């Protein structure tokens, strides 16, 4: 199910003819009724540009939408996994971030519609578990990238690759010292499936623990694309976390999961994908 708010449906086209596959075009803020054994609730735009463009809708997706999917899970006794986020830690004061950290979140800033929406979604998951015994799993997903990602959603890896490929200067927000930790998409997918099939009901961080500054990321992408681009410094957006790095001790010990794809290899694959898309393939 997808309302195609931030995509065209192109990514699911290869599955369209597979036996057992079906697609419903619907917004999860509209009540739904699906008898599923497993539900992965991945709904909600994740790029700051997208989720801030209609903040009230973002909150509705994470709050009303989450109630709707939890209700259908409750009705059919489905196991349900919430795609939560590292954003629930806000601008963290603890590094790396363990699941026990309660976070440092601005409740009224531009990122709050996403951060507080996702925090409320976690609250709903645990209340549905306590009150109605719904079988829940909660993954806290850190920055993820790879083929299939949106082309123009303003996130850093997409921006830098597009800029490098077109010879434009890479837009570094702030002084380039702020960090993120990027997980390749195939690692994230295996982590989500592992968690879904495990007995772990507490929140679990999923992400790649390699922390990198945005200026270093810009250099990597310029080198990998063989670009002649430079960098240009622009103001840092409001409440942009200075550092983000997952503590994945729990995922390693209890899921036997650890990311396998190195940043260089993942970026090279993503650059290939962007080139193919730019060529209209
Ligand atoms: N960023 C940047 N240049 C860009 C886009 C993003 O320097 O063109 C920075 C942004 O300020 C943030 C980091 O890259 O510190 C990651 O941003 P992104 O929007 O990808 O995701 P976030 O982790 O902030 O949700």
C-alpha cells in the first residue's frame, strides 16, 4: 500500500507480475482492512524537504496512519513492524546512540512534525502492545541509501551525486563537520526482515556504525564520480543534528545482524543507478 506521495510506483513495477503480489494505492490515514500475517509500516516521507513541505500531513501519517495500521493488525492478529527512525533521538547529546537514550528533541521546530510524529508512533505501538497485546516490532532506522532512492528529494547523498555528475559544486550545509552514518539499502532490508522474524519486541537500532562528516562524504563522491566539481558552503538548516551514529550492539547480539556493504562500494552502486536513471533507463 502506498499513496505514491513521494514516488511514482516505478520501484514496484518489476514485482507487478509476481504471483502473490498486489498493490493498493491508498493513504494510510484512510482506515484500512488488510488480513496480513506480517505488516511493515514504512509509511511517511523521510526526507526533510518532503516531510517539511506539508508538516500537518506528516504528523497525520505517523499518528492517524499508525492507529489505522495498528487497528488492522489488532483485528487480524498480524505481527506488525514500525519503521521508526534515528530522528526520535533528535539532536543527540550521547554518541553513539543506544536504544536506551531518550533523545533531545525540539517539540516545536521544523523537524518536529517528523520527529514527534515518529515518537508518537512508537508510543502507539507500545500502548497497543500493553492494551491489546498486538505483536509488535520497532526498528529505529538510521540514514539509508542505495539504488531505488528518490532522485530529487534533497537528501545529501542524492544531492551530492547529482551535483557531482552534472559538474556543479556540492552544497555543504554548515561547515561540513556534521556527521551521519549511512547504511546501504540491502543491509537495511535484511535487518528489517531479521527483526520481523525475531522475538525482539523492544526498539532496535538498525544502521551502519561508520560515522562520516559531510565534507568527507563530498570528497568521496567527487572521487568516485571522477567529477571536477568543488564545494559551496550554505547555511545549516534549523535543528540539523550535528552528529548521528547508531549503537548496534543489540542488533548484533540478538539478531546476528551487522551491515556488510562498505560505504565506497555502496556509493559506487548508487552512482551507477543515478547514471542509469539520468540516461533515461
Ligand atoms: N546536507 C548537506 N548538503 C545537502 C543536503 C544535506 O550538507 O545538499 C546535510 C544536512 O544538513 C545534514 C546531512 O547532510 O546534516 C544529512 O542530511 P539529509 O537531508 O540527507 O538527512 P537527515 O539525516 O538530515 O535527515
